[in-house]
């Protein structure tokens, strides 16, 4: 029987949990030192690993052969807990067992010593669904539990848990996963399942997951089962009924140009192709949000984009709207999309919304008038003035001269040549040898020759730099044994000693190119100047 991918690839150890390094490191330290708490509270949005970590913790405290704080998954206790046959480890759904009688029954059974394993563990999922009386019944045993009892509570709505429960638990907050974390895990699963997943398609799935790993894996499962051949970006858009980044950008460009004809024609084509109108409006709203972020935070905005549109197109669109217009666009799109769920006329409402966005003069609402006013203010602020008189010709603008504030750097015409670097086209041949030498088949999916591969090698002298796109990939690659094996393979390929090193590009700061050239020049000519 086919098993869903999100169940098949549920993390079984703390090392497999993605994006929650702070939580897993603390839990492992407690397990290694033996300083366990009697009650834990895991909070965070859906699909971030709360229940998975609770099950891993339940196995780890009862494992007969723990491995650096993680369960071995081979002993009798681990296998029994995985199979759900261990009577001392119970997972309770508080949504359907939220009465005081259910909690009283749990409390009466909890006082007995475990019969199969070391600790009796209760995992209470969605604990915020308990009634107030049930919380009061649970409070006493959490306050003074037996030595053999551990409670692990999980919730997505922390504000609904009483303060008396919060004060008696160790609280762990699970953060929303980044688009890169989700896409990296999806590429690993695709490699294990022999799914030809395009890296750009993995990024789209990571964006659609909205910070939830389970949602991302389910979307991958859906797209892989509905697609014959490689899972490309277009296949993902087609399978999920999305318009795609090019269509969203074209629609926003038509709104910026006040071209209602082009906007309606594009909407008609997308509607005829069966695209989800609600999803289209969500993409337009996300794009408007990205443009507003770029206008209000131009330096940090690129790192905060949702990925609906590529960076170049977003930068080109942001200057065509005022901040007030973007706020009005998001408000109108959200209001229209909310009406789709109430059984309204989807096509008519969507077309009317687009016409109002392209023709703001048709609306006399205060928000629309404010958007038109902010557009006029920003136009005037950019320097629009009255035309000069014909008898007063304006002088041609003179180009600004760039001041010379630095000595000649490597790469300039009069600068000394930089040290040679080996061509990057050796990586495809080298990565083929590395794949043949890696003993762990799990890592093969990360070593490919594509331009958007999770790991890209760069041979610099006697150093092979393995550039990792995400922290998750970096932690998998940055192992001394693996780096030594890769270095030996690269040494045999280059005919000289090569040392392999992993680099995490997601945390490496983006250095100024001129500064790098200046530092390289200083290393070559250390006798030119001496700073005292």
C-alpha cells in the first residue's frame, strides 16, 4: 500500500529535524546530561516539527542504546514506540478528548509505574483545545508528577493555554521554516524517491508551503503523482492551478500602466485555462506586498521577498506605484478574494476588481482618493516642475566625475594581475568522481553538476570550496570524514594535495568587490605601506 511522503519521511532523529537547531540542541543536551524536565510545551505553527520532536524525545528517554542524545531506532523500546504498541507512551488528541473526565482518567493511570520502558510519556497534541475544567484537572499532576512521568504538550495557539500550565512547563518555540530549508529537504526526498525535481520548482514548492514542512512534502507528493517526467516549475504551476510568476508580473504591469484591456485579456486566458482565481489574487497580493517592502526598506527588502516575482522584475515594478496605491491594491484584492469563499460570482467579481485597480478614478472611496494623492505627491517629490520658457535653453547635464579615492586594484587596467584561479568547468567532471567515492547514498542527491545544485564546487589553488546554498545542506556536508574523502578524490583528480572545505552561503556576508580586490592587493604587496 502506498504511504504518503510526509509520513514516510517523518524525522526519526534530532539530526533529521530541519530548521529547529536551537530546539533540538537543547533537548539533546538535556538527554546527554540527564537533566530532563517533567513537562515540555512545544509551540509554533503547523508543520514545523512539534509532534515529530515529541515522538523523538519519547523514544530518546526510553532508548536502550542512545546515540549522542538521539534514539537508535533499533532497540526493542524504539521499535515498540514507532509501531504504536508501547502502552507507556501515549499520544492523545486534545481536540477529541477535551473533557474533564478524559483528563481524570489520564491522571489516574499516570500514577502507575511503566511496565515496558523507563518513562511513561504522555504526548498531548493541540492542548489548547482542553476545557478550563480539564486544564484544572491536569494542573495538579503536572505540578507534582511522579518521577517516571513526562508530559509533552503541543499547541499552535499558545495564548489559549492558561498561565498556570505555562509556568510549570519548559517552553520551546518552533519557528516557521524558510523557503530554502523546505526546498532543500524536498530535494533530498526527491533524490530518495527518484523524482526528477527541478531546483527552481523546489523553491516554488517551498514558497507555497508557507513555512510548513508537512505542507511542502504533501505538495511535492501531489505534483510528482500528477506529472509524467521531470517536475518543473511549469508542472508545479499547472498541477496546483497557479498562474505563475510571469503571469503575476504581467498582470501587475498592466495595472501599473492603467491598461484595463490587457489586464482583462490576461485574466480571461487564465480563467479559460482553469487557473484558480483565488490563488491568482493571492499571488497579486503577495507581489504587491513585495513591492511595498522594496519601497519602504530598499536595502533589506530583497531578503524579505516572497518569491512570487523575480528580483529584477520586482525592482522594475516598484517605482511604478506609490506606497498608498500598493496598500489600496492589497486591501481591494483581499476583500475581493474573501468574497470568493462565500459563493459569489468569481469571474464577475474578479473582473470588476481589476477594472477598479486599473481605473482608480472610478472610485470615490477615501482609500482610493488617498492612493491617488500619494501617487501625485511622490511624482512631485521626484522633481517634476513646470516646463522652462523657450528663450531660456537648459544646459545639457554634465556627467558626474567619480573621485579617485583608492590605489589601483587587481582587475584595473594599470593594476598587477591577480593570482590565477582554475576554470570552473572542471566541477562537472570532478563531481562525477566525488559521487562515485561517497559511501553514503543519501548524499548523492546533493552532488550534481547543475547551476542551481545544492552544492557547487570551486577549485581555488590547493583548496576545494564546497558552496552550500542552505544551512541544512551545510550541516550535512560539513563532516570531517566526508570532507577528507572528497579532498582525497580531488587530489587524485588534480594531481596535487587538495583540501576540501564546506562554506554556508546563506550566512556568509556579501562582501564588497572592491574591498576584496584591495585585500588581495595588500597580501601581494605587503611592503608597500605599513600601518603603525
